[in-house]
C-alpha cells in the first residue's frame, strides 16, 4: 500500500523457531519507508498496538549462508536508497508531493 517491500527479516528464536514478535522491512525507496512508519506506527492489529520506527544501524543476520542473491546484494549495498539528510537550505520543488502532518488546531496554508 505504501511502497514495494524488497526484503523482510522476521526475527525468530534460534531454539524454538518461533517468531520473537518483531521484524525488519526494507522498502524500495525512502519515501515508502517514511509513509509506512507514519501510517502504521500506533495502529491496532488483533487488539495489540504495534510500534513501527526507523532503524539507524541495521545489521543483517550473521547466519547468511542460505540467502538468495537479491538478499545478499541488499546486505552488501545496504537496504533502500541512501539519501542525504534534509537541511533547512534544501527546498522542495512543486513536483515533490510530501505528506504533512497537521497538529490539532493547526491550519496549513
């Protein structure tokens, strides 16, 4: 819904194989990642509130012997598109359609 997922790392217990209750998703681009975090963080699924956030220093799993070629390439180059940090001197063009969250009572012009 918010972009193309290119990799999923579902974290499991090594002994039992059961999910530990969290995973890491890699989206095709940074914009998709931001949209997913903004729209999924805090929603309820089956009565449980989920937390969705960005990971600054993602480390792929060590047991990467049985990974497919796409996953190996993602681990080698990093996940997603690397974009420079946004600075106050950067300006958005009219073509950039960036969602803006309004605070309660705030009016955007």
